[in-house]
C-alpha cells in the first residue's frame, strides 16, 4: 500500500484523498450522493487514483462518481483528468483553456446528488483567474481551492489586488462556514481563516492603491501554517 496519500472520511457524504507527499499535488475531495457522486479537483498523482479505485472496490465509496469539479487550472489540480477521462468535467471558461471542460460555470450553480446538494460558486482570486469554490450547505463546508495563496514578491512581502480580494472575501464570508478545506491541506482552522479574511478585507479597503502589499511584519506568512489542524 502506498503511504504517500491517505483517505480521510469527514462525514458520511464527504471524504478526501490527500495530496501526495512526494511532490506538489492537490488533494481530491469526494462528495457522495445516492443518485451520483463527484470529485473536487483531480489531483496529479497516480497513487491518488489507485487509492480512489481501492476505496470504490472495497465499497467504502459509492461506485457512481460521474463528475469532477475543477477549482482552478493549475497542473497540480488537473493532471489526473488524463486518467479520469470518463468523468464530466465542470470548470470555468479560463480553466477550459488548459484542460477539457464539459460544463462551463459562469454563475452560481447547484447540483443535486440525490440526498445532498452542492453549490458551485465563481470565486475571484489573485491565485488563479477563473477559480471556483464549492459549498455544501447541509454541513456548512467550503472547498476553497488555493484562493488564500497570495502572489509572492519575495520572502518578506506578498501582493494582492484590492478589488479581487475584497470580492473574494465578501463571497466567502457570505456563506456560513464551519469548515474550510483548501487545495493541499486537509483542514483549516475556521476561526483563524475568518481572522485572516477580516485582515485582508480591512487592509484592502484602507489601501489607496489597487496593488496591496502585505509585509511579514503585518501578517507573518508562517501564521498560515497555524491554520492547519
């Protein structure tokens, strides 16, 4: 058994296959419904696909996965679509420039999986144009991709766009969330994420410039590590 990836069950409907420890690789979210099930991002490791198949064969996961929602176009999130070529791929127009997308999302959409529904929400993000987040209302869980990753100028400074960041924070905070799940780490500490979002919102609103610089002295990026439980 390959120990570089793990299977984590969050609740009866939602599970994760973690990032591959051997290289940069997004994790895979799994939402199970009675009618159909879906993946959130495809990852980039064959070990992830092998573990996914193993969990389906052992009946720990439903054998009705029919869709894959891509949060954004970066290779570590879409590489395994080359293997998952039988799934309907859901993504933004910008993502479709880099990989196959069967269903384009340009506004909020809801998918009914039978006994659970998911909301797909376009999310402005400095990390990647055309990002999406996925919200599961019944559990108040939000998959946010890599939206909290700002653009790096150097080790001591990060830069973000004022309008994009304000819009992103407002969208995220408009959905009551008990658990945030990002693209690479299983769990985020909700209170610290909300604290960080409030910091970004305040910083951007007060900035006279559209390009907002955040220094390590203002908000040490090492604090991001404390988000992870």
